[in-house]
């Protein structure tokens, strides 16, 4: 029982940390939030889907950020490779909740 409660608390804290990390990331706020929403919950009138439920893995997310997809522009050359990888990892962490 104690182990289950501790595990549940860790999972909730982990999801909250991932969301707060992404929503406080200046790169995300500048480049992504206008279409995907401040908390990555999607802004469908602007065409950006929720990132909270993505089924893509980190490499696939990274490829979309680099090359763009649909209405989303490519960010390769606009963001560093490290910044793109960090955003992809933050998005994947957010979707694991």
C-alpha cells in the first residue's frame, strides 16, 4: 500500500515537472506555444495539436521539429541541435503522464 502511494505520488510529480519544464522553457514559449498552447494542450484554431498525448518517440518528435510537418515550419538551423533534442525530450516526458 505504501509503495503504491509513493509510486502514484512520483508519477504525478513527474508529469507536473515535465509540464512545468516545457511551459517555462523560453524556446518552447517563443517558437511553439503560439500554435501548441502555453501548456502544450493544443490550440486547434491555429492548427497546433496537443503535445500532451503524442505517440511519437523522441527521435520522431526531433525529426518533426527539424523538418516541420503540415503547417508547422522547420526549425533546423533556427534552433541548435541540442535545443531541438531538449524540446523533443521535454515533449516526450510530458506525454508519458
